[in-house]
């Protein structure tokens, strides 16, 4: 599911990929459901391609979101991220991802993580597990026949 959820540099919030056109993507905001183009010059990244640094390796974002969902019982994170200190943000992330890399994960990263999680929960997008590629390919083949 996170493969079609996009973050676009310079635009607040998260976007759902709707369609592709020549030299641009058509995306829909998860906050206000408005459709806008994302041009080739925009820096677009899929949440499915993002991972959090830990001491040993990198953890895919869907695993972090799933841990947050379990901790928050499927609700939004109650922290007021605009007024939290860096230590409070790190303490929260430590409850979700105990071995995160404290040198490479900054408070701004944690704020963005919590903000994205709250946007996804607010939009009803709470199934963070990736869709198996084989299942998607089988589905595409069945549709083509």
C-alpha cells in the first residue's frame, strides 16, 4: 500500500498516486482529497522506498508504522509534534523502534514520521504491509486474459 503513497518535496502532506501522464503524475492529497499534478521536476518519493536507520541495519517504513499502530491501538499519535523537544521525540521513537540510530535519525525525521503516520490514519490507510509482488503479477495476468 505504501508504494502508491507519495511525498512530494515542497508540498505539504502525503499524496495517493491516481494516474500517470506524460512527464507528470496525477496525485490526490490524503488531507483534502484535491487532485494536483506532480511534474517531472518535482522530487517525488514513495513511502515504500523509505527506511529508518537502526544500529545494525535499516527497517522499512511499513514496519515502523505497524509498530506505531500497535502502540497507539490504531489511533493517531497524541504527541503535539510542534511543541515537543528533540528528547521527547527520541523517547517516543524509542518505544516504537528501540534500536534506532540516534546519530543518523534527527528530530525532524521523527516529526515527519509522526506527521505521516497521523495523515495515513486520518485518511483510513492503516494497512501498512507491502503487497506481495507475486500476487500483484498474478492479478495483472488474470486481468489481461
